């Protein structure tokens, strides 16, 4: 029954015979791509040094690096090259040079331990690794384990001969490449971009070890065209289309190794004609200062930064009036937090995006027709995206019934690299099984919670995200997380980890009465408005910080482990 299948607006099919650099850097007569609009506007600004990079320079550095990579290592079709680095001004050229040669780019986080790196190398063994000096020691431990030679390592951040001995150097390679034989990328056949892998992108590892998602060149081009069509950036006179204007400036502190930064910041922003201010290390006060200094117009956030904007006292000291647009994604943003954020950024278009690494970052976004996205909603389906909601009994849900979301569209990835079993279980007849419990209402997707994280109290489901959103409205609470703890009678009970506002945090350590009062106040804050099975009957525990991964998601598995280590604290 077609009424049970939701779909976004129609989409003119994106090209399936172009690689990522052909589409993003070269432009094309058949497809009005953005590079032509970028002439005169920097694509990137290095937040630390202020260095500006124009499109012409990105093209040139990509071209030279491709020549050098071909010459030294003969990188060819299917060669895996891994980048392990914080955000870096040459991240793009590294990616696109590898793509030009037909290689596959695996991106990994700079904070991974050597054992985590070994896990990834065993899934996808790189031929070459681009490394930032911050990560060199863990990379060397990992390469020793898997037997990869040091002459396969390129340092990305040590200019000239200043780097550690024995390693090649990105700057030197790019310099050499200008006088090496010119490599020319071959044209793809029709449809070839659909099967050719562009990226091996790690999932966030929220529910377990990181999965490695194989993303095609077509997936990347498709998601950018889907987002651009949604935001009507190629229709300058359409209502609302001025939300993304040439010369606008976006934050770029989200890590480029994760799909959100890689696709939405690096590729989408450049395509949309914006300037991306690349920040290697996130620090909240520097972030505020950067908004003021660079007259940032577009914020790309994850919820923890939204919370900081609402609660951090430093916010008042900075001029944030340049900001016009703010999207928050990767984890839920509650309705109340959205409203608090609006008090800080009153004139801003504000809403959420929802997506997964497996969908190249985005399934839904708040639309141009809304100044503020529907409160609590993860947005509306992008053009060319289809969705169905499957109830526990296997039948399709009617709006607004709840069930597991399945998604189809040009942005749905090829599968998990080198893992047929997991691919078969998750990518089913062209549909991606998201693992997220959702419902639809008037075109909006509401993400309730990951199915894996739902707490089951006497057979009733409690979504941690719902309680967390509510707890954050308590004036004493700075941050929080909710998990389920085992209970003989109820099966599971909700329990809250609470980070108190700084001045209270020290006071509770010395004042038992205050701690008890706060605990019962917090319990009551929930009990006053939520039905009984949602009460914090599993306890309220004060802690110093909530563990999150870099994409801003609460690592509830670490909280559960913490509880097993010291059950009575
Ligand atoms: P892993 O799959 O390794 O456990 P992960 O699922 O967190 O980690 P990502 O691909 O980065 O890795 O995140 C996708 C998930 O993030 C979605 O499945 C969803 O649960 C959550 N998510 C993303 N955007 C939103 C949003 N706007 N609201 C609620 N949840 C969101
Ligand atoms: Mg996931």
C-alpha cells in the first residue's frame, strides 16, 4: 500500500558517471555545479592561522598530490588510503587526490588507540596512511602489529623537513607533484559511480565497536544534490532560498573523519558556495570567539554544543549576531532545549537534521518553509528519499504509529565493508534498516530512540532521550544521561546520571543534606509530569561528566560499565 510509504519531493536523478572530485572540483556542463559560483570566495579558512584557500588552490593541490601519489606508490583503482588526522586545511586535497587515482579513502578519528586502529586495519588494510603528528605514536604501534612499513606513512602537518625522520611529508609531495608527469582521471561509464567506493566511513561506535560503511561516489554526489535541492540553492529566487548565499560562512569544527563533517561541512558547504572555517580542535570559548571574529552565518552543531550555548556563562560575552542559520543533528534535541537556544539566537533559522553514516549523513532536515523546525522533529524527508515504519509485528505503521524506520534513496550506502553478514541484516532489498524507533506526523520524522537503548519497565518502553530532554529543564542540572538498570520486579528501571551546575557540584560533595534534597527534587521533577513507569526509580547519581563520543552521542554503554564497577556509589 503506497500510502504507507513516505516520500520526499521528487528529485532529478543525480549523475552516476562522475567521481567526487569531478563533480565538486571540475564542474560540468551537464550539471550546474557550484564551483563556478565560488570564484572570488574562499572555500576554506583555517581557524587557527586565518589562511584562506580558494577553489583554484584546492584544485591545484589535489592535482599535484595525485601526480606524486601515482609516481611514488602507483595508487590505482581500489587502493585503500587511510587518513588519521584532526581537521586539517589539506584534508580535502588528500581525499580528492586519492579519488582521482581511483583509490578508496578510509577516514579514522585521531583519538583512536592503537588497538582500535588495528581493528580498522584488519577490516580495511591501507596501502598508504596519511597521519597527523598528534596520532603518529599510536599509528606506529598499530602498523607494527599489522606489518605496514614506515615508508607508507605520509605526515600531513609537518612542513618542509621539520617532521619526524623517515616519513614523507604532504607539503613536499605536493611541491614535487607540480613537476611530475600529469595524471588524468579517466571518465567513468554510465552507472559506474554507483558501485565505485569513495569512502570507508566509520560509524560513531555508540552501540558497540565502530562499523565501516562503504560509501560510493554516487552516494556522496546524491546526498549533496538532495540537500541542495531541498534547500533550493540552485533557485536563487525561490522563497527561502536565500538561506544559503554565496559569501556565507559556516563553522567547520565537526570532525571530517565522521560523515556529518565530511559530507555536510566539507562537500555540501563548498557545493553550496559557502566558506568553511576549519577548526582542528574544538574548544567552546574559542568557538564563540571564532563566530564573532569570522562573522559566522551558519552553525552546524551536535546537541552538546547546543546545551553549552544555552547554559554556559561565557556566551553573554560574545557577539553572535552574525548567525542566521543553525542545524543540530546526530542526536536528539528536545523541544525545550530548542526553545532555550532560540533565546540565545533569536533571529536564527533553527532546526534539526536526522541521519546515519549508512545514509551518508542525512535522511531528514527542517525545511525552508519553516523558520523553526517542528519542535522535537528530526526534520522532513529529503528529495529522492523514501521511508517506511515497521511495527514490531512486521506490518507497516500508519501515521502516527510507532515502529522501526527503514529508508531508501540515492544516499543509502553500499553496505558494511567486508562484512556480508551485517550487510545482509541491515541493507534489505534496497531498504536500510535504521535501528531507530520513529513515527511520522505531517511530514515530520520524530525519532524516539534507538531500539537498542529503550528501557523496558514492566513491559512498557521508556526512551532515555525523552527523560534526558526533560531533566535538562531542571535549573540545577548542567548535563545528564539516563540508562536502564536491572530490577527483579520490573525488569528494568530508569536511572539518571546527573552533572550539576558548577557551583552546586562542589557543594554537594561536602553537604549530604543538599545532595539528598537535590536527588529528591530531581526525582520529583520527573514524577510531577511523567507517567509512573518513567519515574527515576533506578536512582539518581551525581557524576562529573557524561561520556560522549566526538559526534556528541551519549555513550550509555560506558555508564553501564561504570555502574558495574561501583554499584553502590
Ligand atoms: P553505531 O552505529 O556505531 O553504534 P551511531 O549509530 O551513533 O553509532 P552514526 O551513524 O554517527 O553512528 O549515528 C546515527 C544515529 O544517530 C542514528 O541511527 C540515530 O540514532 C542518531 N541520530 C542522528 N540524528 C538524530 C536526531 N536528529 N535525533 C535523534 N537521533 C539522531
Ligand atoms: Mg548506527
